[in-house]
């Protein structure tokens, strides 16, 4: 696992393997979903590192003992539509987490995001908010979300993406340097259409089978 300046690249062997299948344009929808779900579960396993624990007493079949359980309240916020693809991996590890949804649509000409849906659970000073968006490109959509969520003063905000562009990471950390970002890969750059290169195409289209 490589980590620097609030960016963690999860280089687990299964992440590397699954990412190769996701990038391959020949990968069919069922295989794409399978590898997406696997990679997202592994990304979330890293993204919850460092959360606070509480000491509790339990009974094993042999005796009572003290152990540790997660204490932080986790709020997972997928950015619609493609962020939903990552929700299954989150719920696999965090079944008790609260879920919010944010709908943002990117203008294909300006790459500016506009909000069309916003439904979040109550966020408090004990909430750790984990934003999911598989493709962190310009960072515009996530920045829109962060600006609103930050007003609620959560304990911490983290971002989980499958692939990120350096430009998007820089944009987020310029305004929110404290936000931790967890990714499977940081790719080369954005092209003229603001798509990640080499990337893997439109994540939502490939996951939901809406590729034309």
C-alpha cells in the first residue's frame, strides 16, 4: 500500500488484478460487476483504518473478555449514479452505516457539476463521512459535495475512488487538505474532454450495462 500527502493507493494484489479486468474494454458486464464489487470491498477495508474503537465486554463460549468494536458513526455518501456501484462493497464491511445520496450531473462541455438530488442522514461531530465516486476526474462533483457536507462539521471526511486523476486530487486538496483519499490507481492525466486517461471508460455505463 503506497501512501503520501493524504492519498493512499491500495496496491493489494486483488486490487491490481481486478483493476486490469475493469480497464479491459472486452470485459462483459457480469465480470465487470464482479471485479468492481471485489475492488470496492478492498478499498473500503483500507478506508476505515484509523477509525476510533470502544472497549466492550463480551462472552465467548469459554469466558468473558474485553474486546474492541468500531465506535465511530459512519455515513456513506455515493455520488449518483456511478457512486452506487461502490455502495455494495461498503455495506459488505459496514452494514450498520447510514447512507446518503447526492445526485450531481456534469455538463459535458464545461465539466461543471449541477445538483439535482440531495438526501443525507443527520451528520454530527461524531460522524465519519465516506464519499464514494469510482472516477475522481476533475474533482468538481466531489468538491460540490464537500463544500456542503463540511458545513455540518463532521468528525472527518474521506473519499474512496477506484481511479483518480492527479488534477482531481490536487483540486480537492487545494480546498480541503485534510480530506483523505483512497484509490486503486492514480492515472496519468485528464484528456481534453476531462476523462481520465488511460482510465476505463464510463464506470456507470459499464457497471449498469447501459453502454451503447
